[in-house]
C-alpha cells in the first residue's frame, strides 16, 4: 500500500533520515559477515543539499526555485547535510563509499568531503561521471564477496530502466530510489493520451522499460445517463502510477517494499516516490521487512 508524507521543504530531510535508518540497520546486520560493504550515491551533488534559495535577480529562475516553487520569495539560504555526508556518519561504517557527480562544479565541491571526514578519507572515491555510466561500471565489477546499498536520487527522469535492471542483476545491491513521480512522469502524462508526443513517449518507455504503461494509466470508463451509455478515457492517479512502478520493480528484484512513500510539497503536489528494492534472494526478506517498517513510519 502506497503511503504519503506531507513535509513541504522538509520532505528532503525526511527522506534522508529514512534512508540513513536503513543504512544503520544494514551495517549492523552485516558487520559480522565476510563482506566488503559499499555505499553508492549516484547523484551526490556537492555533499550538501540546498533547501531554500532565492536568486539575486528576481527575474531569474534558479534550480532550487524550479524544484521548490513555494520558496520563491524566501530570502534566506539554508543548507542541509546531503545524503553523502549523512552516510559517512553512519555507525558501523561502510568499508567503501562511492560518490558520483556529473556537474564539474558540484564534483569539485564534493571532493572536499574527504577533508571533513579524515577517518574515512582512504575509503572515499569521488567519481566525475554520468551516473548511469558509473553505476553500470560499478555493477559489472562487483565481486562475490562485496555487497552494497545504492541511493538513486535524480532530479528527474535521468535513470532509464536498463540501469535499474543492471542493478537488480548483480544480486548484491539493495536499492533506494527516489522515483520522479510528479517531477517527471505525471507531467508527461496528458489527460488525453493522444496528446503525448513521440519524444515524451520515448522518455516514458525508457523510464519504465516497456511500452504498456499506456494500458496501465489510461482506462476506458463507461457511464450510463439519460441518453444511453457513454465511453470516455480516464487518466490514472498518482496512486496508479506508484503501484505500477512497484510492480515493475517486482519483476526484476528479489524483494520490493510494497509501501513506497509519496513525498509532497507544502502545496500538496506529489514530487517523488521513495522506493526500496533488494536484489539478493537470501537477504531480501529481512531487507524488505526493515525498509517496509521505515517507510511506514
């Protein structure tokens, strides 16, 4: 069952708290096992997450205002610790940390994280690369004695389905994925499916790894009135999109949390869907149990 959380800007911090709860449970559970444990953040940014930001030029729309339009008139700049920094504070610690960032400026800032965590410096690798390329390279080189938790936190629809498949095929990675429910998918799903252009269809095909999403999100509804029966096409809800994506994950992962969390802003608009999936058959049951509990709180 999909759950929901209304946090305004604070949903950003809440999602990180939930993921970090899992990271702590994960390292505790596997600390006595003969595995080398990795934490991978594929969209690490600068290491910090900007929650509130206003451009000096009132006529300029910046990235933060695009993502959080309710902050457009806030004068302050507030930074929260991002997922990379929070992961480095988890105890017991991971053996290795891999932070991936494509933007050159963010990458340079992210490299400074080593100086702030000298006890982990030799265990931190910062990669300047496209996230999908770096993730695929990591997955292809994952050894039998290695296990990982990966956090995919894209701003939009940057992660195609074939990357998700590669992660699942490792049988060694637990995945937390901030799926672009409202920030991407719903914006492309027009009320009339015939008005979705070819480029938008291609983006949705790549995201879901199939073309049958049209059947899932658009239903023919028959109503009976004074003038007889009438048919109309009805677009699915955010709940329908969420349930469909969970089912897609379930086709390739050993276990999937059935209660992903819809994260909404202060205007009650759904932004993302926080999902969890485990690829290792042996550990999937307990992993999903822990994640399900964290998502349900």
